């Protein structure tokens, strides 16, 4: 527990109205999307960068643990205050779009800005911020940077790291650092921004982000391919891309997800669909969009597609996308708890990876519905178990470990976008050798020698 004197000093730094240690606030900031709960000792809302620096100086001196937090929408426990201390909540004050620079096509934002707010602000002036995590309506850009968030448009446009040009951040000793520049090219010094991206708040507290924007494409159309099997669909993914297709998104749903959507939500989908691929194509001229759709249809049909549908207006596009948006909530018909992992493999390995995932599920007698971002090799694997059965939970974790081992053998990784946090920390040794893990520890030591920032995450020391 924090001593009263620490609470009082924090109030003197940020104002009494920005420090809370009452039960309601502690509970409200005790969980994320993992539904695991760890209460902090206090919640602190910094008003600006100088507040962050002064808080870190004080906490570093007194050994008080700090957990930075955006919206708390993460799936791996990265924002959970597992060691108590204070939660440094950025959404109340540090939530402003500071600038949209039309001439250089960049946005400067504070970490508490919600992703969708920036998308709308950019689009209002004809620009485009592509990274679109499923949590885009509430996740913050600071959290997106901390987790290197992806999204459905990653197949064409990439992920958060591809748009971060520069960061301002505060180290645990209070030093304010700048990483990167507003320039397109910058090869002076180490790529510190690259180190901070995806560091899950373990190295420094981000206070300002400079993001690249691009021109907004003028035309967008959606498509859906219907396949008799997952294997056909997965082959169509990498073969259509290698044939020259460049879709904005290529989202996958297997037959279990299709069944769940029909049964639980009554969504109309093809009766005999073994798998679906749904996505968008875009461009600045209509002919470019039509050309992309032609490549996709030809390649899909060459790889066994039974049908190929194009949406010709916004309503038809929404109809195609409603199934994908509801994939996650629908699959609870297969079990009260889903062990949800976001593995990523080279796209050419998708047919093998999915085949082995289903084999592991069959061996443990678990349903494993899969969906996700097939266009960039990122699949959401859901091992469905009875959440009240301890034995099933244990076996489910064993199945997940086997899946991770298989994915790494195929040249893949533990997480495509959710990060490591606490839930995947036990599996880091599957993906990294002792020398690599030691290097991670050395980087942590260099930034945070007293280990006050988000300890115990990403397999780093507690």
C-alpha cells in the first residue's frame, strides 16, 4: 500500500482532483479485456508532460511501481497493475490532437487520443490514418503504440509502427527524451522510437506521438469469397497476393465461425461455406478498384472458390462486413471461455498452420474456431473451454502452448497485434533464445534500472 505521505505528494504534483485512492477508482482501473483484476494503490491523472516527469522522479526515488494506461482495452494484461503502486491514466487530460500538418502530412497527438478521433480528424481534411484495431472506437493511440496495434487494413497499409515518425517520452528518472523526427528520412543515432514501440510501457511513458498520414483513397469496394474448405481459402490468400492483388483487407472466418454467426446472431451466410474471405479494395480511380477485384475473383476461383460477391454500395458493403465484426462474440456457443491468441505466420504457411491448429484441437477434444487477418498472416485462434472446469482450463493452456510451438517452428510469432503482457509472458522462451531474452533484460535495465515501470510484463523481471 502507498503511504499517506506518497498520496499527498502526488496530489501536490498534479492537484488533489487528479489523484484517487477510493475503492471505486481502484476497481475501475483494475482490469482490461483479459477480465483479470489487479487493483492499484492509487490512480493518477497527469495533466501534461511536466507532471509525468515529476511523478516519475518521485516514484523512482521511492521505489513506487507505475503502470501506464490508456483505455485498458488490451487482451494480454499489459495495462494491469500486477505489482500494485499507481496507475498512470492518460485519458483524462493528455487526450488532444495537437496538430494536423497538411503540408507534411503528419499528425501530432497526445497518448490519450482515441484512434477513431484521429481517423475522423484526418479524413475531414482529405487525409488518412490507416491503422484500425478492432478497438478503434475506444483504444488510445498511446496504447496502440505501446502494443504496436494492427487492424484489418494492415494487409495493404501496415501497422502502427509504420506510421510512427517520432515520439516524446519520459524515462523513469524523469528525463524527457525525443525519439525520431518529422522528416521522412532520419538515420542519425539509434532508432529509439523503434525500441519504444511495442515495449508495453516497460521502458518509458509516451507523452507525444508524431504520426504519418497519407492521402485518403477516393474509391472503396468490398468483396466476399466463399470456399468449400479452410485449406482452399488459405491457399487463395497468398496465391492471390503473389498474383498482384493488393487488398486493403482480407479477413478470414472458418466454418465454425460461420455456424456460430448463423445460429447465435441469425446472420445470413452461405449454407455450405467451409470458409469465407471478406475484405476491401481501394484506389483513386474506379478502374484501379475494378482491376483489383478482377485479380481477386480470378485467383479465388482458381483456388476453389464457390462464389465471389462484390458490394456495389455502402449498404451492401456493411452487410458483408457485419459477419466479420461479430465473429468474436458469436463463438461463445462453443464454450463459456475462449483462450484467444493472435498468432502470426508467413502467409504461405497459413494452410499448414490452420491444419495443425485443428489437429491440436481435435486431440484435446476442443472446438477451435478461427478468424482474423489472413491477408497479413495474423489469425485469431480461439480454444473454447468450460470456464468453470479447472481441468479444461489446464488442458486448454497445454493446447495453446502446442500451438505456439508449432507457430514458431513455421517461422511465426506468439502475437501479431495483442502483445505479450502477462498472459503470454510464460511462453516467451518458446519464441526467443536465452541470449535474446537477456538482451531484452539489458534494454530494460538501461531504461529502468530500478524496475518501476510495468514490472513483470513481457517475461521481464518482476
